[in-house]
C-alpha cells in the first residue's frame, strides 16, 4: 500500500474534519482511484494564505514516508465552502517543483 500526505486549506479546517478525504484514501476512491487504497501518513494545512508553508510541509511528509502528496479538494475545488483557494495554482506549482520526482502530486481528493 502506498503512503500519502494530504495538505488542506487552513480556512476550512474548523468546518471540515477531513472524513471524506480519509475515506477516499482508505477505499481508493475519488482521486485515489488510480493509486488504489493508500495509508495517510500526514494531514496538515497549507499554513494559511498565501500557502507558503505548503512546500516545507510537503517535504516533511516525504521525509516521513509519503510517496504521494495530495492537495485536498478544499483547496482545488473549494469544498465545503464553495470557495477554491485563490493561491492554489501558485501553491501547486511550488509543491510540484519541490517534489521534483520524489513523490507523485495529486491536486484533489474527492
């Protein structure tokens, strides 16, 4: 089973427990349909706008065994507040560059 670390939006953490992220990861559903079930080794926030802590947190999860780094749907799709992260593209590009082949990047969960 592959290991994944999930980065979520700080603005939604008080409204969302991440349950759907964990269920999709465990069951290999949603964004995890291609990877199959994964073990979540970390569940952290981006650190707040503009998300400049996302890169060091992605690196930390890789150091702790993550083979996949996931930017959750609260960032990319705006779930559950229907407001996608205005910094998502910059965060995605920075994380992708930092991973540089060390891990797979997925930019949604469910």
